[in-house]
C-alpha cells in the first residue's frame, strides 16, 4: 500500500486567557491508501481538531503534515480551500444538504464547483447509496438516514482521495447508522477512497480497517482491526 | 427576568451598530422632514392670512374682481354699476354684506431704467390705488417694508420684490410708461401686494429674474397722470364682501363655490343691466392667488405622506432586522421557553426595542425640525420675495408627526415579537424549524441552468415576504428619488421645451388694442421679422361638474412655421373660416374636461358664448390654452393683436422707441433665464429629497444583502468546507446581487412612476398641469443605481466569506 499522508509531531495549541490549551500535542502517524480509519476518543480528546487539521480546515501550530509527499498548506485560506477541493471529501454530522437543491442537484453543485460536472456519475453515486428513486426530491422530503447517504454521495462525487467524517452517524439511530456505514464502506471500496472518521461510537469499529484512539491531544493506541475488506 | 431579557436583546442589537444607526437615522429624517414640512406649511399659511387679512395689518384681499383690459369704464359707469349692484344686493337674500365696490385701473406698461450697464425697458404692471381703498391694498408689514403709500400724482410705491435688484431707494425718481406717455414718479414706499406674491407677469406662472418685471402702485391721481385719463377711470372693479364667502377650489372635485356664486350671479346681472362687459372672477379663479394657495395646500398635504413614507422605510428595516434577530436567537429563545419564561416577557423586548429606536430618532428629529423649517421658510422667502415674519412649530405638528412615526415604528416590532413568542421550543431544539422543502415550481424553472445559478436564484427568492418587503422599502425610497426626477423632467419639458425649441421670437411687444402700427413700423424700419398674435386670458367653459374653468385664448397665423409653433400631439391644425370655429386645445384641458378630437363645445369668449370644434391636442403648455387661427379670433374679439413677436436681426436691440410704442416688452432670453433660474432653485431644493431617497435605498439594500449573506453562512460554510473557492462563491453572490438589484430596480421604476403620477396629480390642477411619462433615462438610472448598490455589496459578502472561521462554523454545523 502507498502512503497517502503523514503527520509528524503535529501540534495545535490555542492561546486562551487561562493559558495554552494543547488540543493536539505531538501527534504522529501515517495513513495508507485504501485504509478506513476511525478516530476514537472521549469528548475534548482532540479528535475533531485532528480531523480539522487533516482536512486543512485548521492550521497546526507545530509539526509536519504531508499529503502524497507534499506539505499541506496552512495559514492560507485560499490554498487550504484548494487543497480540500482537490483531495478531500467531507461528511457532516447534520448532513448539511442545501435545502433549496434537490438530492441530485446537491451532488451536481459540488461537481460543478470542482469543474467536474457529470450528471451520469452523480446518478450512479445515488444508485450506489441506494437513493436512485429520490433524485428529484428535496432534502426536506427524505429521512435523516437518506440525507446522510446523499451527503456521502455528495462527498465522493468529485472523486476525493481522502474522505473525512465527523460523527457522521451521531444523529442517527443504530439501524440507520449501520445502513449509512454500509453504504459508505461500499462506496469507498468501489471508488478506492481512503477514509478517516471521528466517532465515539465503539460499534462503528467493525467498519474500520484501523482504529486510532486519542486522549488529551495524544495518540494512546493505534491498531489494525483485521477488517481489511470491511464488513 | 424581563429586564435581563431586554438587556440581552439590547446587547444583540448593539452588535449591529451600523444597522441600528441607519434605522435611527431614518426615523430622525422622517420626523425631521415631517416637522420641517408641517412647520413650514403652518407659517406660510399664517403669512398669507396676515397679508390677506381685512384689518390694519393686512391688505384685505378682494373677494371678486371684474375686469376688462380692452375697455375703460368712466367713473360714472363704475358708480352706476356699484349703485345698481348695491341695490340688487339689498333686495337679495344674500346673507353677507357687500363691504365695498371700488373701481381702479391696472395696466401693463414699462419702466425705463438706466444703470451702469445700460438702459433697459422693463416689462411692468401698474396699479392705481385710491388713498382710501378698502380692498387689495398694499401690504406694508412693519420692519419689512419702507415708506408709505402713494398719495400725490407723482408718487409711486415699488414692489419690494424688485427694489434690491434695481437698486431703487426711497426718494429715487423712476420713469415709467403705459403706452401713452412717459412720466416720472418719486418712490415713496416699498411694499407688497397680495396679488403679486408670485412675481410673475400676468398670464404667466413664471417669475422672471429679479428686476426683469416690475410692479408699481400709484395713487388714482398718479394713474390718471400716467394714462391721460380722468381720475377714477377703471378697467377693474374690486368687490369686498363681509367675511370670506366660500369659493370653489379648482384642485378639488367638489364644488365649494355655492356661496360666492350667488354673489357672482348678482354681479353678472348688474353688469348686464349697466351694459358693461367684463370677466368676473373670485379667489379660486384668480391665478396668482390660487397658485400660491395650491402650493400651500400641496405642502400641507405632503407632510403626513412624506413622514409616513420615511417612517415606513425605517419600519420595514426594523421588521427585517428584528425578524432576523429572532431567527438567529431562535435556539436561545427556545431554551428560555423551555426554562419556563413567559411569552409576554419575551415579547416585551421586541416591542420596546423599536420604541426606543423610534424615541431616539424622534427626539433628534424634533430638535432639528425647526432648523429645517427655517431653512425652507428662508428658501421660500428668497424664492417668493415676501417676508415670513412668524416662525413657530405648533404643538399639533409635533404631536402628529411624532405620534405617526412612533405608531408606524411600534407596528414594526409587533410581528417579530409575535414570531418570537410563538417559536416552538421542541421544533427549534430538534432542528425541525430549519427544515424546509424547496419549491418545485422554482426547481422546474431553473433546472436547465447551471446548478450554482439555480441555487442563486432559489436562495434569492427563498424568503419571498422578506424580499417583497425589501422591494417595497426600495420602491418607497426610489419613489422619493425617481418620482421627483421624472416630474422634474416632465416639468422641464413643459416649461422650457416649447419655449426653447418651438419658438423663435426674440421679443414679445405688448400693445393696446389697435395700436400695432408703430410697432410694425419699428420692425420694418429695422428689417425685423414680426408676427402678430392675440393672447388673452378671457375664455371660460363649464366642465362636467358645471364648474366654470378659465383658459387663455391664443390666435396665431401659423401653427407649424410661425415664431411660435404649436406642438400638436394628436389631430391636426385649424383652418380659418370654418362653419364651426376650429381650435386646438392643450392636453391638460382635454384631460380635465374629458374632451376628444372632433367634439364641438360651446365656450364663453369674453363673456359671449361661441361654438368651437376641437381639431387637435397640443403639448407643452402649463396653463390651459385654446389656439385659434388669428383671423378667426380677431373677428370674435374685434382685436387684431394683443402683442407682436419680433425676430431681431443681428445688431438690433429693443430700444426706447419700441418701448414707448408698447405697453410692455418681454424678451425671450429673459423669460428663459427666469424659468431656468426658477427650475434651478426648485431642483436644488428637490435634490436634497432625491439624495435622501438614494441614501435610504442604500441602507435598505445594504441591510438586505448583509442579511442574505449572514443567513447563508450555513450554506456558504458547507460549500467552503467542501472546497468551493472564494471566486465561485463570489460569483454566486454576484449573480444573486444582480438578480435582486435588477428586480429592485424595476420595482423602483414602477414606484417612481407611480409616485410621479401621484405627485403630478397632487400638483396638477386646472391652472397648472404637469404631464408625467416614464422617462427612459431616469428609469435606466434607477435600475443602474439599485444594481450598483447591490453589486457593491458583493465584496462585503466575499470579505465575510474570507474571514469566516471554518473551524467554528464546522463546530456550529455539528451542533
């Protein structure tokens, strides 16, 4: 497997009136192509901060972060956006679909913004997540689980190299969560997309090939699950 | 609890300082304008009341005038008429007494004035006022006029409007004429006259440049000396009645002239029985008086709508801002509701906030209002040339203006307050209130477009009520801006257009009946082209409500190729000697009388009924005018010409020979200068209101665009996280701005045209008609301005995008 990204002694410190808060305190790891990584940890452990740094939403205050052998831009909003546009897919906890656009249009919009508009592929992706019958419906007209599947289809529509998700099933019941994760695993496999998800739900470990546990801004364990082929 | 909630709301509002300042500014302007207009109208009204009053301080404006400029009544004729009328009055059932019946001469003439720059013949009007006159006296307010009235035969009072411009002082001698001889008079006073508040020549509504038209008040003996007639010879009889009998107001649909009409009928029969002919007019038909009354009434009428308009713009902005606040505080409100806070406690703040905002704006507006009023009164004093002595703002004006403003502003808090109190905590906390289903119709309409474009359109119209309110506010703002501009263009076209483009004469020389010979000789001696015209304000007709409407008769030799072309917008031009006399009527008359081309009507010409056929409709006349072929009109009136147009060859100027042969000369360039200067003054005044409208448009659009961007934080942050570049999102915002700007511009044009039509309707009367049309240049300007404002807001959105803290936003998006 090829190495996709590498973090070395990554730090994200915040200056607060109460002193310096070390959200990430010397994180180092590598992620290889095709891996499905789950970041587990209690609330305030730094997992979301790590995800933000991975997606170049946030700039680390120390350490190195390289992606495909190149340093990831930091402290430059436009370059960071460009990095995300070219490499990253993102799934939110609350789906964040645009309510004025239909299911299909939500996907087309992202393709259009990345200059990769392809309605055939958009429809294929919806088929992949089992929503081919809902293409012309508005997000407000479908269930939460369906909306999250649309969000997954949207996030991979532009063929990102790395797919990130923050508590993407946190707002769903167990049965729906499983359906969403299955759709996600299936899509990642088919599209050969590496993924990293933040969760505190141990039940999702079965969908990962690797689990990294974090606490107080440090990695406390990094294990392969043996689920190389997923569920 | 409620106090803490209100404090919390106040803090939230303070976070939007610019918006808060803008709303307070709007309320301030609304109250300021209301008090300015209200106080102005009040004091102007007082000035007229004082001037026209029948007491020692006033000039006692007459109630009825009988005049005939083409005749001279002997003192015996006047006495006979007055006695006949008095007897008839005593035998009638009229409830008010006839206080006085006085004859006097009012005649056009010229002043021969010399100064360092040369010799001038100034068009003039001379009144012969007996020492013991009861009505239409000279108004000489203490401290604002000089000297005394003329008593001796060589004394004159010059109207105070022109003394400064001509550098005339008490004791100076002036040479004047009235088509007879030139005589010298000593200035013994400077004062005003209620018929000459508007210092415009008879038959015109435009005051020329100061010093280019003179009105003087002689004694009856002085007038006899000037005209060579016996003392007491008259062409005008003035009647003063007990009290102020109601007369018809030409600008209303209702007929209010019942009272005075009875008196006028008696006057008419007395004229007939004494075999005298003349035009009988009451105050409503006396143009110089009526125009000023309508101007005052117009100002009074403007106060309330103007205040409400501005207060409404402020109210809409407050509604939108508070509504947005409720939306952004929905979660907090839901939490408070869950914790058991009562609805009324929540509502209080939203109801009180607009009152506080309105209160602050009102206090400043009330403090500044008197300054605005004084500014307007100063402007009027300069413009009309009469002193406005009393300057107070009545309490009723304060109460009305502030009360109205506070009421409108209070209403603006009611809706957001109600919305806040009705928020369902469960729905808000579960995020259900955020879920909405897009419009399928909109989807179908925009499905063919690129998705970004479709999203822009859908986002723009996502909140139709808010958008509509924005457009209404923009529309009202642009009503102030555009309607004034459209009306100004219409006014300019009417006032200047025909005089500048359709007329080629250089001088209009007024003559006494059958006295054209010397003027024609002068023209031929100087190789000047000339053209005789008849122009007399002696036509009248009863309209569909049986109200008598007066108009000017104009007789021309040529309608298309003469020195005064008529702009015929419909129909053709009259031919002479038709079985029924053919005429052209101006578009204002046609509109008011609801006449059509081809109609035949009976009109009164110099008191005699005559049938005419309407052949064409003309444009470009402020005053109501009926055009005849001069030959036809000459046969009807028995007058060849009342004035002569002259085209002066190069190097030839109007001289004293021509002046002595005439009873007054008007030069076209002076007339144009006067009108242009009047328009400039008006424009200067109106421009302040126009720019106010523009400022409001800016504030309203700014508010909406900022809210649009703020409201789309969720959507823009999502797209940003997903990798959308600033440029692509900026393009989306730009398109959205263009769309809103374009629609706003069109709404603005519609409102501006509507406003111009309303303004024109409120200003237009039988005496003064302003046509309104959609002026393309103004329309494009309005659309362009709104578009520009909308597009200028894009960088604000982009700036907001750039400084968006995505980490914080993602946190928000995950909550």
